[in-house]
């Protein structure tokens, strides 16, 4: 069946392109997040001011996540993804220039542009990821999402090496931006070109024209709450773990960057194993266990029991945030209007990822960095209670991973 084989090959290529895209998002984010302590000093900021600066990627990503469906409709999948990857790279270059010149406004603008690229890219690849999962008849979103922290591990490793070698954050940002740009241009060639051809056959874009209000049922709200908690914890970790390890535990920048890499590596392991775990134990049990471990991990951090317990807590924190987003996307994609539902809950989860860094910064300025993490414990506990919302629908099309 040459036609069927070509279709399967197209799905595999699409999946592999999404793996690269997820990895680039994690790589781009960790490339500057691991250097926040040094960037804070280069720009002469305190924690409260750093929290304000971190509003830049929040604002940019909010624009990106709202505009991503429109970009998809107007430009098609391939061109839309190329535009967002280029924006990510340009923003990193501008931010690097601002850091090098000790210009907070330029650094702020660069983070805003990069935030737009990361936010729009994330929505685009999650919409595509839900479609590929249905076509492959397998639970693939945990694996796809594993590529994000895998990219972050690489970025954190580069950050640790650069910090140890005394490489300026500005130089690091600009160099890594060029790597993101080249990899992104090569990656998008495997993405379906537009709404015709593969994407029309897969039917992934029509649901985006539905109004968000038409898909906000109680189950979706609960799914969104679980995803909100996971992404709030993810955003807090990405932006503040390196600062917490250095300030609260008194460790050097290179050690702090290495701990961020450990956090990301734990996420990779859990997400790679996620598909088989869900197939065996079900979404509900997996969410309950991972979110419960996440709450315990944050407690180990905020109780300030020392560096070793703190690092153990960071690993459990990583477990806690690892499965909420991919399993929430799988659950939201079930039923009518799946693409629209994915877009709605994806946006909600991403908003949480974006608002947590400045919020943690404000709390840290009033208390201390470890105390600022207390809200995460409550969010994880609520997610344990809401886990039944992720139970698969009966008669849902496509794969039904777990129970």
C-alpha cells in the first residue's frame, strides 16, 4: 500500500519535527534562565525588579498564544512555525545585546520578542501533537513533551559550562540564538505545509474557529486547573530554581545551573516512561502520584533542610510537574471540537507558566525565595483532588490511554 505507507511516513516525519520543536523550546528557555543570577548582577537588579523584567516574556508569550491559531490559519503550519522560531531567535539576540550593554529596556524588549516566539511555538506544536497522537493511535504527548526538558538539559549544561568558564551571558545568548535559528529552519521542512494536504486530511484546524465558550464544560475546567498547577510549577522552576539554589543554599552559579539540569533530566525520564505508565495505571493514578510527589518535593525545598534534601525536593518537584500538561492535552483532545479544546486548555496552562515567574519574584521580595514557593504546595494538592477529570471519555475517537 504505497499511499498508506507514504501517509505513515508523513506522520513519523511530522512527529519527529515536533520532537525537535519541543526540544528547541526547552533549550531556548533554559539558555537564559540558568544565567539569571549573573544577568541580575549585570543589569543591577534586585529580586523585585527581576520579577518585573520577567513580565516581558509573560506579555510576549500571551500575545503569542492568542495569535498562534490565527498564524496557523493565515500562514499554514510550516510557515507559522518558521515565523515563531525566528522570533524566538531574534528575541534572544536582542536580549543578549541588552545584557551586554547593561540596558534593561533592550533586555526587556528582547525577552518580550523571545516570549512571543516561545508562546506561539508551544501552542502550535501542542495542537499538532494532539493530532499526531490520534493518527498514530498511541499515547505520544508525554514523549513529545519529554523533548522539552531534554532540550532544557542541554541548555542548562551549556549554561553551567559557560558560567564555570566565565562566559558572559550576553555572548552565550547570542551564540545559542543562532543554533536555535539553524535547527528551526531545518526542522520545519518536515512539517505539513498548510491547511491542505496532510493537515486537511487530518482535520486539525477546523475546530479552532469555534468560540472558546462553546467548549468550557466542567470537565474541561477541571483539566485546565490540573494543567494550570503543573505549568505554574514549571514556570516557577524554570525562572527561579537557579536563584533559589544560589541564594538560599549558598551554592555557586555553576552548581545552580547544574541543579536546573538535574531538574530537567528528571522530567525527561518521567515523560519518556509516561506512555507505558499511563497505559498500565491510567491517567488518574499517574496524576495523583506525580502531583503528590511534587507537593512533597516543594515542601522539602521550603523547609530549608539543607542542600542535599533541597536537591532531592527539586527532583520530586520535577516529577510533580511532568505529566499534568501532556495528559491534560490528551484528555482535552477527546470528544467533539478537540482542536479547539486543546487550544483553550493549552492557553490556560501556558498562562500559568508565564505568570508564575513575576508572581514568585514579588513574593520573594516581600519574604524570601523559599517562602515564595509555598503556593505550589496548595496547587499540587488541588490537582490530586481534580485528577478524576482526566479519565478518558467513553467512545472518544483515537487512542484512549489509561483509565
